[in-house]
């Protein structure tokens, strides 16, 4: 019995030591190893996706690489999705999540966030000419991504418009491409999420789809970081501010969202900068 207690105590001490080693250690480890593991989407056009050449590209990808460059470290890309982009940060599998993630107070209970680095809002996409307003979608199936703020916002919007079966009419999928497929196959009359994602997918089949209705939410994107590591959070924030201040941010933005791109989306905010 005494031996069992000693072994149990030893295990607890090992776990406690491991926890202390992880807490606040991200900055030191990244700077020592000269590698930052960044979670990026693979199915979110044009933030993070594989192009026709099977290259992993996108706005978030370019911003992530630039953050790594400013920190003087190599970026190790790690594929994440709506389910894993927070969990991987919590589990220590990535150091930074750059995955079109809205900074919400509820999410802030699980991980830390950088300053806002992108500004978007939620809309809905439909087959061209099939609907003009949110009201036109009452009583119809509308797709969205499971476990996202978009799912909650969509359900609330349909209820606001008078849809008594909103809970059943919201159909949720794991991936953006699955939502788009449901729309293409007629399983859904609309797909609702952040407008830039909708614009990205609409551009894959020009003239067939349109984004309609008013914005039903503000979606300020933040980069997800491990809890309680202010040195790491500061380093990322300073990198973002430098990228903004010297004009690099807008060069990347215009590459993906400028007026001459298939994904044109006017800049609607300004990154917070500190003197």
C-alpha cells in the first residue's frame, strides 16, 4: 500500500512538472528551436486552401509566413479545421492558430488570442436569383459549419425572421467544401458563414452564386495562442503591428482581396497598433 502511494505521488509530481514546463514556455521554445508550428485551414478559400497546382496557399498562409519571418523562425504548417484549431493549441500540437477564427469571449476561456488581424462579417450565399433577403430563406434548409459561431448566428437569424423550425432547417457540416456541395446538389437553399469564405467559393463557379442579405454579425479574426504566455502573445502582436505599419499587410491583403482579384472585399478595419 505504501509503495502504491509513493508511486501515485511520483506520478502527480511528474504531471505537475510537465504542466509547469508547458505554461508560459512557448516563446522560449520557439526562439530556441527556431521553428513555429502554425495551424492553417486547407479548405477555406481564399484564406487557406490547396490550389489547382496542389500548393497550400491563401491570405492566412501568407500572413502566417510573414509572422514567422518577422520572428526569425521557420514556419511548420499544420493542417487544422473548425474542430481542431482550438484543440491543437490546447494540446500543444501547434503554437499559433491562424485559421479565420473569430475572437469570442467564450473561446477566450480556452485559449488566448492576438489582436484582431482581419475583419469580416456573416452573410449567406444562394443560387443566383433564388433569393434576395434573409426572409426568403425562412422554411428552407441553410448549410453552415458545425461547432462554429456561424451556426449559432444562423439559427438566431432564421428565428428572428420568423422560422419556427430554424433548429431543424440549419444543417451543419464539418468542412466548407461540404457546405458548398450541399448547396450545389440542392440539399440546401443557402450557405451561411463569413462573407469572404462565401466569396471565395462563389468565385470557383462565376455567375452561378451570389452573396445576399445584410451582415448578421461582426467577425473579428484573432490568432489563437496558448494560455498564459504573455511573452509569446506580445511577440506575435508586435509582428502583426510591424507587418501593418510598413505596408506589408496591405500588399498581402490586396493580393487576395484586392479589387482586381476574384475575391474582392474592401478593407473595413485597421489593425490596432501601439506606440
